[in-house]
C-alpha cells in the first residue's frame, strides 16, 4: 500500500496496486476451508486482475508514446486527445475495479468473508479507496481527457445510489457496511471526477476513520454473539454492550453526515462541487448526492434501530458471552475502537470548505481543484444534505423503532434489490459461463479430436506404413537382386535423361 | 586466466559424469550422490562463467573453435569448404539460459535422487547426458553442432519417458518422438541446404538468407519443440506420463531450446539487419504472431478447464510459449528483453510447479482435482510454496513473471495494440486458472485421497524447491539482472549483412 502511494512512477504504482490486490486475496481467503470464502477471494482477485490489465494497457500506450512511465514525463506528454482518452480509460478501469464501482463492484460485498479487521483496513479504509487516489494522482491525465473524468464522476454518482439502495435490504451486518463503503467511494469518485480533488481526498480520509470504526464495532458485536452476522437476530444488543453502542453511533452519525461529525464536512463539499460545474449534468450529480444522503440516513439507522436500542432479544441473551468488563470485548479490541471513535467525531474539523480549508491549500500544489463552488452554494448544499440525511434517519426511526410506518410492499423492487440488481447473474451469463463453455468446447471439439487424435493418427500411420514396407524385406535373395537391378536401371535412366 | 574453457566444460562435464555413473558399478546411493554432485559442480561452473562474462560487450564470448569435419582436403580442393566446426561460445542471453539449465537440472536430478528412481545408473546417466546436450544447444555457434545437440536431447528424453513414465508411457513416447523427429528432420534438410549455399555452417559468420522455405523449415522444428499451437499434440500426454522431474525439465528447459532456436537462428538468419529488405522473419511475422497469440489464448482456456494439476501447468506452459514467441517476434528491444526474462522466469516457475505436482502426487497418488483439496490444513510449507509459485506464475505485479510479461506486451504494443490487448486478456485468464489450481489443491474440504498422515513438504524436498523459489524472488526484486544483461545494442547484430538467395523448388 505504501509502495502504491509513494511510488514515483506509474510502474511502481502498478506493482503496489497488484500487491495490495494479492494481500486482499490472501486475507479474504483467510478461512480457507470455507468454500464461500475461497470463492469470494478468487472473485476479488480476478476482477482486480481485469483492472490491472486495463491499467497495464494504459501504461503500454504511455510507453509507446513517451518511452517513460514517470509521472512528470507522462503529464508533460504531447498526445492527441483520443490517446489521452484511451490512457485515462485504462487507468479508470483499474480504479473502478479496485474501488468496487459499477460495473466491477460485485467482489466487494463477497469480500466480507474475510476477518473483520481485514474488512476494516483494506476493504473500507485503505485499499478500496486506492482508485480515488489514482485519479487524484494522475489528475493531469484525466484533465486532458475530461470526458473520461466526467464518466468517472457519473460512475460514482450511479454507484452511490445503487449501493445505497441495495444496502436497504441487506441482512448481514458486514454487508450493509460494505455496500455503504461502495456508496461512499461513489461520493469520492464523484468528487475527484468533477475535479474537486481535495474534497474527494478529504472524504477518503474521514471515511477511513468512521468506516473502520463501524467495521470494528460490528466485529465486536459479531464476536460477542459467537459469529452471528444477521442483524435480524441482534435486537437490543446496546444494553449489553454500551461502549460498542455509543462508538457505533458516532460512526453512524459521521457516515450520514450530521454535523459536527466528520462526514458532514467532507461529503457536503463534494456535492457542492458537483453543482459548481454549472452544467445540467452537474445538477444531476448534485441531486444524486442529495438522494444518496437520504439513502445513507435510511440504511444506516435501519441497522442502528434493528441492532442496538430496546430490550435484548432471546437470541442475544442466549448467545451473548462476556469477554471483558460490562459484557464488552477485551480492552485490546476496545482501545482501537475508542481511538477511531474520537477521530470519526473530530476528524472533519480540519476543514469546512466555505470558511476554513487548510487541507485544500495543502493539496493545492499537488492537485489543484478545477471547480470552486461559491460559498453560497456550499451553504445551500450543506442544508440540503443534512436535511436529507436527517429525513432518512427519521424514516428509519418511524419504520424500525416506532413501527408507525410500514415498509411499502413492492415485491418486484424488493426482489431486484435483494438480488443486487442481478449483477452477479448477469456476469455469470455474460462472462463466466461463456468462458467455461468455450474452454470445454475447445477441449472436446479441437484439442481431443484434432490435436491429440491427430498425433495418434500420425503414429498409427507410421506403424501401418512400416507394416507395408516391411513386406519388401522378404529375406529372399531373389527379391533383393530384383530391386537392386531395378534401382540401378532407374539411376541409369535418370542420368541419361539428365544428360 | 583464460575463461574460454568454461564454455566447453559446461557441456562436457555432465556428459563425463554420465559416462562415469553409467560405467561404475556403484550402489544406488553412491550413483545418485555422484550425479547430484556433478550437477552442483555444473552450477558452480556456471556461476563462474556468469561472473566472468562481460555483459557490456555485444560480441560472442568465451568462444572456442576447432575443425570438426568437412573442411578442405587435398582431394577436394575444387569443392567449397563446408566449414563444419566445433564452435561454441556464449552471448548474454545464452548465459542466462545455460544457468537456467544448470539450476533446473540440479533440482530435477536431486528430485530423482530423493524419490529413489529404479535403475539408478541408467537414470542418472541419462539425466546428466540431457544436461550436457541442452547446454550444448544453448552454446553451439555452428548449425551442424547445434543440430547434433538438439537431437542428443531427444535420446535421453525418449528413454526417460518410456522407461520411468506412467501407465500410458509408450503411447506418449511414440507421439513425442514422431513429433519432434518430424520437426528436426525438416530442420536438418534446411540446415544442409543453407550451409551448402552459404558455404559455411557457422552461426556467427553466416550470411542472412531470403529463402522462405528454409525459414519455415527451421520454424517448424522450433514451433514443435516450444511448442506453439497447433503443434503441441505431443505435449499433454508427455507432460502427464513422464515422471514429474522429467516433465519439469521438458517444460522448464527443453521447451526453451525451441524458443532459443527462434531467437538465435530463425530470427537473425532471416532478418535484414539494415532494414532495407523484407526477409522471411519479417515476412511471416504477422502469421507467427497470430500463432503465438493463438497458443496464448488457447492454452489459457484449456488450462482453465484441465482436470488435473499437471494439465493446468502443461497448458499454461503452452500459453507461456506463445507469450514468449510474441515477445521474440515483436521486433522490439523491449519484447526481446522481456522474452529472455520470461524464458528464465517461466523456466524456474514451471520446474518448481511440476516438482511440486510430484510432491503432491507422492502423497495422494493423484493429481486429479476431484480427488484433491484441503491440503493447506496442517501443511504450511506446501501451502506456502504452492501459493507463492502460483501467484508468481500468474504474474502478480512485482513478480519476475510480471516484469517479463510487461516488457513483452509493451514491446508487442509498439507493433500493434491488439497483440497487447490479447495478452492483457490472457493475464485475466491466467489469474482464473492458477487460482483454480491453488484452491483445488489447498483449500476447501479435504479431498478423498488426502490422508491425515500425508506429510508436509519434507526437508529434502524443501532443499530442492527453496533455491528455485529464492531464485524467483531474487529475479522479482531485480528482473533487470536478466532483461538488461541479455542484449547489447540491436539484435540480431549479424556481422555479415550479405543476403544470399537460396533457390529452392
């Protein structure tokens, strides 16, 4: 990961990129006797290999045109606009795969098969956000290919909505958080895609705090319940684990973006920057951001109201086992959670972009923003996103705590969401199944009948020919003499004709 | 001190060792010890050669030349001199291939010793003979000598598969012999015609040729040996039936002799160094690249559905041969550098993987994925080795194979983007088949043939595999050791740019 970040040229970056992918593969498959974990690990690696391949192609283009992979040479290159587009598209392919954005997003929820600290570190805080870093690091290339950059923003906007919707119906605590990670990275893509690099990077930082916090508290809950991950069984856990409960709440509020928690400061400036484009698609992105805030409030507090408040359910009482004081996890688990809770709360105070922006100033020399929304727009956006987030919380409260609001019954929609928009099925049909069939067909139609049988046939023919020729070797002197004479005659004839 | 003797000694030391173990009526243990010792001394001489080699010079080094036969005599003074000589020497890239041979053969001979092969005197003599012949192929600078060594590799392989192989070994052997003989006889004809017209069989001073037939004659032999699609009919059976260490040699070292032939003979003899004419190597370039790409994609797909350990590695070797050919014929320095690096890296990987297949088969009696699984539990060394080799083999960024593939595809990209796109697609396929192999052996529920008592990798086996893996890790850290120390200047840098035209029917 450090090599990825500190690499001074694109090749080193790609090496770090591949090695974090390898670590991810190994850690997802940590419980290697569990078939679902092994499958998830392979899926993550193959999807990332696809991203690595498109990145490598982008690098080949740069090599062919500049004979160099250093950032400076690449940024200063004089390429045609279509070449810039291809380079940017290749890099975007890698970024999308690594950061689990549509269309290469399906590996991330499955990656939750890994241990919880792994999910917290590489599948929430660091590795999956590398795509955002990549776009910010190579922003010059993306600015030469502005269309591709806006496609990245559009991908982010789409992902944040789709992931938010899917998160509404998930029942596994880690998967809810995983979809929320996808959705938040969607925000970051939106940020760096529209050109507000510092806002995207700032959200990357605050997100690392609160998302790691959420995963670790989820891990505490799972651990205390002997591995149970289904949120429908967890009601009332807060009473038994108060520290976990309050830490989770801090993370949840930061995620929704309620001031003064950290998510508020970073998320709002991204949404404002989208509107700052002053184009029709800028406003579409803006609306997506606001809608995403509503969804975030809804799915996060659905999780909260299902798991923590209220009286403990029978299941919780039966499975909960004390590990430390107050029924909490041991202090080795609580300490990091506490640190993260503090950071998730105060981490955003570093900057509030309309008034105070040292983070942006600091990044100005590396990645200057290319959109600057007005302060008015920022205030307006903040009000809108906070209102949307609070509305989401209110709806979740009405449905899951007070039960005054029934979930609207739309079976088709519910099925669509529970099947995650059928992406897995689609890719199975589109890629995996054809590849398997093609491989099997090549084997049965070409390899076995033509290539292998062909070899056997050649062998058989040689043996048969040998059998025929063997008959000449009669051992009878008369035959040999006859052939000798005939051969000599033929030679003489040949010489005569040649002469 | 003169260093020229190193070239010859690398050829003849193993052959002398072969004669010794063949003739001396020693015990199984003593025979094996002598063979292992000889192979280790061979490695030592190679280290000496590599350390004394001047990697900044583009000319042939440590060369020796002596008359062999066919030179001008009093009775034939009107005939042109045939110039068949014992001419050996090394270039930068040959040093690495000789090293690959020495190291891989030492590991494989050690493996044979470890498992205790029957008829040890014959077995070890043949393995040593094979070592010498292969080194000879990589060092010959005379076509007739090259051909002699090229054929000399075949004899030990023929016997090694036919005697020590699996149940269907005879079928595999016959197929192997017919395929390779067909190729090399055509090559012999091409060599003779080339030599008669050029007036010399020398590779260093020989002129380039414009004959397409001759080029195709050479290429056919090399394409069978490498192998390339669709000339790989011998491969699946041989790789499955041969003893694991012989399969390792076949795919890790012998296949490289075919690729080396393209690099040393088919490309420089049939490419115009001045670039003013289109000679056969350029004329057929697109066709050969297409065959190479076909091997790459086809091999990857078949590896993805192969039902057993060796099948996956065998077809992945076919794919890698295609990839290396892609680099060789890309006509770019990047591609050539990458191809040599990939030959060495893939050689080490496939030798290690086939030996590991042998390790697994010894414990479970099978390589069939349906009967394997769950071997990681309680066998940490095996799991670590297979995982490390698997991810290096699928060219995870940072590995030696990644560096090789990257250079090859970057070179191929300069030629045309679609070659690189096909190669990049193969990267994804490689991930799919290698991860499938790893999981099928190591992960999930325990296979029906995996007994509780099946041991982890033993120290003896580890002693064979660890140096190979260490070599791969070193190459991963410093791939430029090979890729920047193989060529100086432009290859092919033929000193004699005269083009001869060989009239052929």
